C-alpha cells in the first residue's frame, strides 16, 4: 500500500494511492486517523482493516497529478540520518570504511515535500544531492535484536539529503551542512513494508539531475542494512511510531566529481528507488529576506 499526505483547502489530508489516483482517506472512512503518524500509531491490525474498508468505499478519487503533495510525515519525533553507509561513497569522500555508523539528525525546517523547491542558500553555492532510502518506524521499541528489527518497520520512503558541502566540512559534526532550510526532500509517499522485499533489500536507487543519471546503485550495498541499523539505534534510544531513519547515499555525489557538480537554480532533480517511487523537486535560489526578530 502507498500512503501520502496532500494539501487541501482545510489543511493536510491523508491519502491512499491506487494506480494514478488518490483516495482521500478522511472522506472515504470518516473515523480513520487524520494524519500519517496517527495511522502508524493505530497499529498493523487497524491498518489492515483500513485497507479493506478503502477497497469497499465509494469515495471519489483525485488524480494524483493534481494533488499538492506534502512530506509524508511532517511531525516525526526524530529524523535520524546515517552517513557513509555505502563503501564506494565513503571512498569517494576520502573516508575510511566505518565500523560504526556516522549519525546526525535532521530538523523539520530543513524538510520539503515532492515538487517543492530545494533551495540554494544565499551564503553558499555548494548544494549537493544524495539519494537515500528512509525507514519509517511502526512500533515503539528499545533494545530490538537484529532478528526482530524488521517487525517494527511500517514502511519506506525516498529522501534527497541535500547537503551544503562547505558548511558540512567546517566542523567534525555534519549538522550545519545537513540542516539548511528546504534542502531535504522527502516522499512522495510511504510504501508499506509488505510491498517490498524484507529490509528493502535489492532495490535499485538512483539520482537523475536534469535527466542525467548521477547515482545508480542498490540497497544491497549498504554497510549497515535496515535490520542492523534499527538494532544499533534502538540500543541508544527509544524509537517511536513515525520516526524516520535515512540510510545513507551511494557513490556518485556531486562534490566527488571533477569538476564538482552542484545543484543550481533552474535544475530539476529526481531520486528514484525501485518499488517505492520517484521523488522530483525543482531547485531554486533562496529568496532575499530582511532580518526577522520575533
């Protein structure tokens, strides 16, 4: 099943994607959860029943092409990101292969949805692309074994971890370069775990910039696969329904090329993961703004 969030006149709505159409879940099943996180919190048994009710409902369907999509989850309690999780990407950046994952967090203000512009900030021109698989946690958990880790997964989505490379390298921690406003694109929807191979293994993952393929790999090449990643993170912290985990990017990023390739205003970038979908965003310059003090 594919679930998404879309904008309507009365705010964000929860939708289910069927072929190239969207069922407004609230219109089809009035007592259904109103947000993605509430749907995930309701549990797998409820979600299975919702699928059956949606199949029977006579609610109108909206053309997917006419829906303004938002990030599937805009209010995750945590968005945890792995760096250097593909060996060839670590090598192209001049890093040793990690024995333990490099970790950082994404702030909500850095995130946008499908079709929304990724912004080149006024202070830097070095906006780079990174195609990533994102795990969506489905159950509250702590100290999960690797064998049981896939049981806590609700589904998966795609992410473009837009990175401001000069700021990323200013300190040993990557937080600055990974959290500029409107640099992280998420979506277009969440695909439930039963619709992909266990652990989302063997899925092609790629980036196209203005139609040119820049990254082309497979999730089988991750150093820390999905189950291992969840086991490691749940040793550190409690994972909550709706939490997001970005699993790192493969080789082919712009900063490792000669000459470097940066995303520029007017570009279009697509991150695509097999059996999950394509996430496309334009690239724009950050609008000049006067200093604001609340």
